[in-house]
């Protein structure tokens, strides 16, 4: 039915992330890797963490289950947006079929320290 | 040894920009042309297989992006192109032939500047070149027979039925045209799969 992904946006400057900005990055990534069929994948943005640290922000998205593999591949393959000499890139922290498990995994780092 | 399997697609170019009711003008000097032949008319010689291939690749890139382009890049080739019969044979890898088929469905015009509007219709998919060639010959023969029948004024004919019918069982058993007239299509030349 649905799958979930936890994405991180890494950027050289502190970029205030909002839904529209993220949507445009995702659209870029999907259309480059998958063309119009990629643009047809309905992505729901569930939650945005604007500044978990100053240079990276986090997002949780939901998408149809059959499209998870293609979506992950598209995000991973995305060359990023150039910002002068540097790039703004997206990273897939976690992806899976159950949101609870993904959230839990994210919290692991905080619990066990690192 | 691992076999690299391919699929061969037999594709017709159907022209859609026809003047209306051409064969019905009374007292015209030209002999009437079968509508079926008008839809399946020859292609201009300017269209070359490389141009066609480039156009298909760009359609796949637009529809399926880098991933789709990469999937078919090695294996996509125009194996045969006949402007006279507006027919061509594509080779694709077996796992991705449906990508190419989908791209063909989205192409609306000939790959040229101000190309004529047309439909690319896949009429046969086969694992071997030989079977596709046989099918091309068979269809060409049926087309001639169906066009003759249409000019004779027969509103439905066995050749036309065999041409339009997608039931492969009956296609195989249709030895000579005749004696199989059950659900032949009766519209002139409108191809419907």
C-alpha cells in the first residue's frame, strides 16, 4: 500500500527547508532518473525537520509501495543542485514499508550514543 | 552459457492525416484508392532508420528518464526498415521491450521537422527474427488481398478479418484466405487491436 522514506538534505549553507522547496528537489531527482513516469509517483511529505543541525535538514515522505525501489534509486542517483562550487544533495537515511520501524531506527543513534 | 534473450517488434506506421471520403468522389480522374492502403501508405524516403532510432530513444528518455534510457541502450536497434510498406522491425532486450512499446504508443508524428501525424502500431512480438519476418510477409500479402476486396465493394472480407484479428490461434490456422468469415471487422481500414 504505502512505503516510507527518511531523507536528509545536505547543503553547504544553512537552507531553511519548506515543503515546496523539498517537493521541487524531489521532482528534479525523479524527472531526471525516471522521466515522466517518475513525475507520476505521488509523494506525500509527512514531516519536515528544518534544522536538525545547521547544514542538514530531514524529511519524512510517503509513497506507494511498488515505487519505493525506483524512488530510492532516483534520490541516490540525483547529482544534486549546484550552489557555486558546492552542491546541495539528498540522502536516503532509511526506507521501508513500516513507518514505525524507520522512526525507531532513527532514534537508535540518540539512545545508544555516538 | 547464459543466453541473452531479445524480443523483436514488428511495427506498422499508420498515417492518420487523410482527406475525408477520398474514394467516393464521383467523376474524378484518379482511380479509387482503397482506404486501407491510404492508412498504410508508403513512407517518404527521407526517413532513415537512424532518425527513427534517435526519435525512439528520445521518447524513452522523456518518458522513463535516465533509468529507462540505460535499460534499453545496449540492445535497441532498428533491424529492418522498409519505407515502401511503412514497416520496421526493432530489436530490444527481452526484459525491457515493453518500455519501447510504450514509447512507440506515445509517439504521434514521424521523426522529422513537421513530420506527418501517424500511429506506430506494434503488430507482432517474437523471440526470433525469422518469425517476425514471416509475419511481415504474411501481413503484406493479406493487406493486398484485403485492399482488393475493399475495392470490389465487399464491406467485410476474410483477408481484412485475418489482418485485424489478434487471435493468434485462428491466424495460424488460416491457410488460404477464405472460409473463415466469422467476426471479420467491417470498417474500412480502421485498425483496432
